C-alpha cells in the first residue's frame, strides 16, 4: 500500500472511530502535513482519494469537511469492505450452507484471473439482520491469496479476517447490478415467494496490487435491504 493510501485509511478510520458528523471540519492541510510528516503532494493525494470515495469534501478557502452521512440500515453499493461496517448497529449473523475447496468454473476463473487447475474456497451462506433474512451470498476466494477459511471465520466477517488476520488490503472492486425475480432456491433461503423481486449483485474485489481475490454473487431480500450511492460531480 502506498503512503498516501495508508494516510487516507488513517483519516477515514479517525472519522469513523470518532463518529464525526457531516460538515465537521477536519485539520487544515498544513496540520496534516506536520502530523503525518510527509510532503504536501502526498497529503493532497490522500485527500483526493477520500473525496472520490465520498468521505470528505474540500472547499477552497474554507477547509476540509466530513461528507459521509449515513442513514441507518443502508448498504453502500460502492463499498470495498463488505457491508458489515454499514450495518454495525444491527445484529448481523450468518448461516453457512456450504464451505469447501473446489476447482473454479470458467466464469469464476475468468473473474478471478486464475487457472482452472487452481483452487478456490467456495462459500454459500445466508446473512441475517436482526434475525431476518437479508441476502443469499455465494463467494469464490482465490485460495492462493486467501489460504485458509473455516466455519468460525465464515460465520463472522470474512473481510475483517482478510484485513486483520491476513494483513491484506482491499484496493478496489467492480460491481454489476441486476434487477430480477427470485428463483425457487433463492426464495427458499430468503423465506420469500418464488418470483418475488430481488436485487442481484455480482462483485469482483481486488487487492491494492490489482489481484482479484473474491468473486461474489449476492441476492438481496427486497423487504430488508436498502442501498445508497455517494457520487461526485465529475462522474456525470
């Protein structure tokens, strides 16, 4: 991880740990330079990264301010860290349907940029929020990058394990959204009727070096799930 990325992570963690509200003014540029003992260009890159992520906004002549304003129970569609952080005020649990090491299909191998002879961890689980079904999740983890998973890890937050135990840093993700209806199998797991509406999300998560490590397919319970996207003006 580059220095400016680490600084951006430190600033974002400070905002989250102190529950800073939208509009809170952060230290000025010169203070951040002195605090982290780096060049102006490094701090500028870190702030630009945070601005693109929707964590802060900068007003010329006025300063740096917290932008992120979370609504309770909403899941970010642009998060690179799984949704546990967005729903930390809720009781999140998991029921493991399958956990095994297997060979990837052509689709999985293509999305994870790996060979068909290599191994992946296949995880299928139902996620619950306050005891109610939230989503059905199927994930494929490149075993050469994520060498070990067990039921205890999978029942909790896999992304926390990847970050805290393995010391790996998530860099970016590619996300594909589909709106459709639940299959009979999906409806059974989500305790809904076959044909009920669903948001189906495919995600490919990459480490900071660009290697894809996780290809996930998630079908959300429409009665439980709410989403948000933070966008910047330059996206349009």
